[in-house]
C-alpha cells in the first residue's frame, strides 16, 4: 500500500501522483507478528513494524489485491 498508494514513487523509481488520501500515520495490517503484536505499515517513512494489539492505529478496508 505504501509503495503503490502513498509514496509517489514505485518500486522502479517511477514518479506518479499518489491516490487514496492516506494520512501520515500507522495503518494496521491483518497479519499477526506475534501473539501480542500485529504488523502495521508506518506511512510517514514506509517501514513495517510490529505494534502491540492494544495500541491504536488507522484502518483502511481493502476490497481486493
């Protein structure tokens, strides 16, 4: 999601106009990292990290990949 919808540069360094109006915030993934953590996409920098499940983050529903 970060590369294709937020960054403005794809994996081949092609520059484009971002879509989706993503905030510079953390977005939950549907994947677990550990029993107590789930993956988040950190949109300000583009990295992924494990966050404790009781922490808050943004959510974006995805219909298809």
